């Protein structure tokens, strides 16, 4: 994990829930896009 900000979010013990999704776009620079949402109740 080269990004300190991404690492901090992934390892943060306050986040107890996660949602993930992806989308594909054949005409875009990158074929697949991913997103994650971290949260806590």
C-alpha cells in the first residue's frame, strides 16, 4: 500500500462496515472503476 492515506482508511479500526462497487466502461481510459465506502453505525 504505497498511499499513506489509503492505508490509513483501510486500517482504521473505527470503520466497521464497508461497501464496494465497480463499473465497467469500454470507451474510458481504464476499463474497470472501483469504489469503496467505509463507515460505522
